[in-house]
């Protein structure tokens, strides 16, 4: 949302960074969808049980790893965004 606002209001720093960022987000979503598919395959919803405990444990571990990586990446993104905003604010005034 903020990046969209910055892009529409001529902050070229954000325009150049949008494509790789979008690719990383899509890659993370694809990873989670794949892990979800593996987890879904070993859970029997009708009987409310897990068919293959080892496969479920591996899938659950991968899911936790992916979400942890995404969480850490969001913290890095937050820090770099705040740093970029400080740099942009220091270089040019927001309103002329």
C-alpha cells in the first residue's frame, strides 16, 4: 500500500525495486502452496487423522521454515524501507 502510494507520487526509488520484490513474494507464495499440497495429501479430514506422520512432520517443518524466512524477510524489508524513506526525506522535500 505504501509502496503503491510512493510509486504513484514519483518516488523512482520504489519503481525500480517493485519487480524483484514482486518476484520474491510470488516465489514465497508458491512455496507455501506446494507445502500446503503436501500437508493436505497426508491429512484425512473425514476421519480427522494424519495418514503419514513422518511426511506430515517434514511438511510441517518446511512450512514453519518458510513462514519464519518470510517473517524475517519482512523485518529486513521494514528496516530497508524506513532507511530509504529517511534517505529520500533528507535529499528532497516532500512538498515544494
